[in-house]
C-alpha cells in the first residue's frame, strides 16, 4: 500500500515484519518507531506451553497475540513514512497474517540463527503472496556465526532476495533493513521510478 503524496509530503507505505516466535519483531518495531508502538502482548502461561515452544528462548515471558504497530519516516533521499505491522510468530496465529499483509508494500522476514527454521514459513508465505521481502538475521549475543550465503541456502531463496544481519535493539540497524527493503521493492517492481511514484 502506497499513497501518492502532495508536493513536499511523505509517501506512505505499509510494511509487514514477520518471523518465528521470539525472533525480535516487537523489539525491532519498538526500536525504530517514531511513536510509542502499539503492542498486543500477553504473558505466557502454562496453558500455552503445548503450542508455543520455548526451546532456545526459555527466558521469554510474553508474546504478541494480535499485532505490533509502529511508524517511522525519513525525509531523504525520498520523503517516506512506513507503517510497520508486526505479526504474531506462533503457528496458531498464521491465519491472521493474510489480514496483516493485505495492501502491504513489502515485508521483512526476521530470523534468529539459534532457531532459523522458525522463520522459514514467513519467507514461504511472502513468496506465495508475491510480496517482495528481505531477510534480516537478528544477531543475538553468543550465537554461532553464520554467513549470509549460509542463511540464503537455509531459506532456499533466490539471489535477488536481500539477506542481511541486524540488531533488533538498535534503531539505526533496523532502519538499514527497512531502507534495504524499500530499495529492493523499488528496484524489482518499480524500475525507473522512486517510492514517490510507486502505487
């Protein structure tokens, strides 16, 4: 979704941030958002243990149950404002992703090398929708080093899909992912235009 702006105004676009349970989607949106983000987090309970695996993320105490929302904008090189929608990561919420992706300009697949397979579904989902996406590996402290080539092979995506590392806690790092996504979408879908021309 993009809206054609008035002269001097920012173009607007909807971006979905998806990935496995506990990969850092809520953190990433909170880090980069210009506004206080909307969060729909609930405490994890014993009743959710059968469906929400905490393998590798045992310290996690809450989970997104609907979506996260944030907003971030820049005035250069092209004025743009992104509306960020973070998906819940658990399989029991996957049906909700179709609603969140409706009208989206592009998507970020956030992944964690400790449980990289937990984000495979997100990449498959956007491929099936035909929605351009980038893969961002949230580098958690103490995790084994992976190369972007290894990550690309694990996801089995083509060479045209950008793969990069990020720190979901750092606003500049998350912003770099979003700007890479914008460039990727403009390059692949709107050749010879800018985001201001994209519809």
